[in-house]
C-alpha cells in the first residue's frame, strides 16, 4: 500500500479523489497526518499555489505528498475568479456569495463560456511533478442541483445538459477537471 499525504482538509476534494484511487494507494489528509496548519495561497497562479502547499507539507513531514489548486475561469470575466475562486466574494470562502457575485457579473452577458482548471503538484522522493486537468463548459443562469460543492450548481460541462451539482459523483468524474489531473498523477504512480 502506497501512502500519500494530500495537502488538504477539504472533505469534498478528498471524497472526489478517493473515488478515483486504485486500491493500492491510500490518501491521508492533513488532519489524519496530525498537521493542523492553514497553508497560505499567496501566489497569482494555481501552479505556484499548488507547489506552495506541497512543499510546505513535504518540509514538515519529509514524506511523499501532493496538493492541488482549482479555479473557475470565466471567459467574459478575463479568467476570473481563477486563482481567487474560493475567496471571490470575500475572505470567508462563502460559495453562495461567490456564486451570487459571478451571476451578477454575468447578468446580461451572452458569452458564458468557462472552464474549471485543476493543477496538482506531487512531491515524490523529493522531486516535484505537475499535472493539469481542464473541463470546458458554461455558466448557467441560476443555481441547479444540490450535490457537489463550490461553483458546481452553476457550471454545466461541455457534452452535458445539467450542472455538476445535479450529477452523481460517478457522472461528474466523466467530465471532471480534477479527475483528468488525478488520472495523470496515478498513471505516474503506477509506473514506479
């Protein structure tokens, strides 16, 4: 069994990634690893923020670990909220407020094209590796669905007719940006 520390305590992200794991890989959250810190995300890119989190955990534990940073990038908003997705409407990470802000900013705009992008940084035996997954789609006019988290109620992926929040986890994984990045991560781990 290969143990990997995942630099997060976000249970939704853990659940999504755990659902994609092969049986021989066990993900350990920060809480399970006994780490109780809030890792800053001070950078302007998801790549740098993912690296910051992974390096912080590696420096504390000297164990194999990975982190990810995900953002919603909306074409008509020049890529916003992007790296600021979690705190788009304020520092308290309120996704209802974030969604309301996005819908207000897109009011009257026809171009609602958007994408979710995930960047994963893996530190394996002290070496950094990066993986990226993108899911194109568009922003709906209103919240629909109760599953998922974050911007899922307003994001409809290309090739689907319902939001991420209306999908089961299995359905979401067929489109998911996170799934695409995780698939690359685990392909690497299987090659070891």
